C-alpha cells in the first residue's frame, strides 16, 4: 500500500462556542488541527496509509497532538519534538453561517523549526503522495525542509500535492505570501485552490483561463472548490464539474477544504494522474464533495473527518 505524507503545521484549534468575533467569545473547545494534519487524518480514516511530517513542542499540547495522530492511525515516525518553541495554537471564531476567522499564536512555533536534515531519511516510493500547504512556507527552517521533501519525493517517483490555503494574517504582506505560493506551485503535480484563491494567485477572473494558467512546470491537475457552487477540476486533456452536496446543515466549515483534497488524494494514491477520463474526474469530485459535506455538519476538523462508509 502506498503512503500519503503530509508536511507542515499541526496545531491546536481553540474554537469559540459563541458565534461572533473573538473579542466577545467566552468558551472555547480544544481540537487538533492544522491543514496538512487534517489531510493526513482524512486519508487514514478513509482507509489508506498516512504519515505526518512536522515538529511539535515538548509540551502538553504536543503530547495531545501525538496521541491524536496515533488514535487516528496516522504514522508519527516523522513527528519531531523540540524544547526551543511551543506547539502552535489557533483561536477560531465562527459567524452564523459557520465561516471562520483565525488568530494564530506561533512566533515562532515548533513546526516552524522543522529542518531539512530531519526529512532526508523519509523513504518515499513511486505511487506515494507528498502533500503541503503555504502556512509553513514562511521564512523559517521549515521552508527548507519542504524543499528537501519535495525534491526527495519527486526523485522517488511520488506525486506532490499543494493546497495554498492562503492565510494572509500570518505573513508580513500579501505580496510576500503570493510570491512564495507562485514559486512553489510549479513544483506540484496536483494543485487545490478555492475560487477566491485562484483569482488572488493568478490575477485572472475567468475561472477556466485562471486554472489552465497554472498547468505549467509539473502541474497536471488543478482542483477548484467554489463553496455552494460546487467544485471543478482541470487537466490538459479533460475537465469536470460537480455540484455541492447540500444534504447536511453547515455547523463549522473548518477542515472542509482539507477533507476535499484528502478524499481526492485517497483516490489517487497508487493510481496516479495518467489517463484520467472526464468520468473518473467527475466521480473523484463527487466523493470529495460528499466528504466536505460530512465535515461541515460537525464541529472541528480532525474530529469531523469522515469514514469510508460515509463517503463511498
């Protein structure tokens, strides 16, 4: 069985139990989170092998996150620990529609200290997938760790997946974030973006033209999520669209995009991208949309990830 490797931040989400701005929140619920970790758990809960690559503090929150990964059957061989920084925290507010705003505590956090030398021994194989996001492409040792992991994965014949997952508040400027994302995009085989992120990254408002503009370098497939308007995928040879599955009420949108790309990667593990037909792409989107629908009906990200029975 091939393996999904997810590299980047793992943190604690403290989600406000009252709707509205953080300033007025009184009660918070603790959940394990971080976009790459959410994807790893999604793949594991669907039934395939996943490993997390990150660094956590030697603190109670780090212990909690390791225990969470082990409980969800995600490998922890490449979860490193440090006393130089604490485990990252995020405080999450939700509005009446379940949409979120974040306040991050990571200046620095342990994940930012992951070093390239620590990922050199990861045994990537053909058919594996390495997944990453932009939060840990910040100007810190972890950016170099991403470069090493991507180079080693590609050399082994593994696919590389990138979800920019733009978090402007974590960067000195939006220009710096977008420049970094554009630098890393051609290194991936698979790109997942929201429709809003697609415009920000490309500067092109027409969706198809914007998506096709990303098909350069190693990029072979671009997945675009559009909330209530469904999701699309574009390759050089085919494209497909599926409507949003709206069978569940929206409680919390945290982790929805991660469950979407996690379900896509679950379907691609060991299969790869070659020769995908429009029908196959449509089926892939249908299952990914179904996973996201399950997740938004529950609170949190990792606790909300669906089982195989719920999606397939």
